C-alpha cells in the first residue's frame, strides 16, 4: 500500500491502520486506506485509487505535490491531511470559506488523535 502511494506512513499512523483501520468518534471519521480487493473496508476507508484522485484535487489549492494522504474529509468540505515535508510529518486542517485556508496544524498523528479523544471526553462530561 505504501509503495503504491509512494508515501511511507509514520509509525503512529501505521499502528492505527493495523490495529483499528478506521475510527468514528465525536463526529470525526478518521479514514484508513484499503487495498482495492478489501471490499469489507470499502464503506469505512478510502481506496488507494481514491487517495490518488484526492491528491490531484487537493493539490490544486494547497500547492502540495503527492506527499500527503487525506485522513478526514469533514462535513463542511474541509480536509485533514497527513503530510510529509522537509523530512517530517505534520497534519493540517484545510477549510474553505470562499477561498481555501489552513485552519490548524498538529505535529503528529498522535497529537491529532489525542485532541479528538480529549474533546470527546469533554463533550460526554
């Protein structure tokens, strides 16, 4: 999968994919990537082919080459991207309000996941 995408996953995201595949929590759907023949994951994840298509579309407004994957597409039409740039991984939340803009950044997939879990815990209390 990583070879087909020419994108090596960071270890925390790779562990997430292998352990959970996908996560539904507090309005977030963090998508996994599945091989085309893994039909049981089709409704929860995004295929390698879809990932390549999204790169082309999103690359137009971010200016990024194919050095990212989409972790989440939110209901407002924005995207959370896992990006490898300048030797490190970051996550970026891109939103659209007329024009596209960068809303927020995280230093790792773990930081992003921790924020979602913390917010979910607050909303339950």
